[in-house]
């Protein structure tokens, strides 16, 4: 599931990057903790995956295996609130 803000951020990405991000997000349904994913410090349920210079920040609720993509963006700005 993409939050509305993440959906808007996805549309602003470079056209060549969009299919790669979508494929990675869809793959989270089968494995919410893929190789290279890292838990974000200071947040209980937030994880991130790297896609070149871009990051996908997502939340995992393990009780019901619910994945919510929160932010998608360039590594320089994705962690800023």
C-alpha cells in the first residue's frame, strides 16, 4: 500500500527509475525484509531499501503482515521531515 504522499513522490521520479521502484515495492509483499534492507534507528516499524541514489521508506506491521510505503525519494532528502 502506498501512502498518498509516496504516490506523488513516485510520479516525480525519473521515468527510468519508476519501474524499478514499483518492482521493488511489489516484491516487499513476498519478502518484507529483502537483502540490503535496513531498519531505521529511532523508529519501531520503519525500514528502508536502497535503489541506487533513491530510498524507499516503509513500515511493516508483522502481526498482520501489512506493508505501507511512506516515502520515496532521493537519498539527500528522503530522511528529512
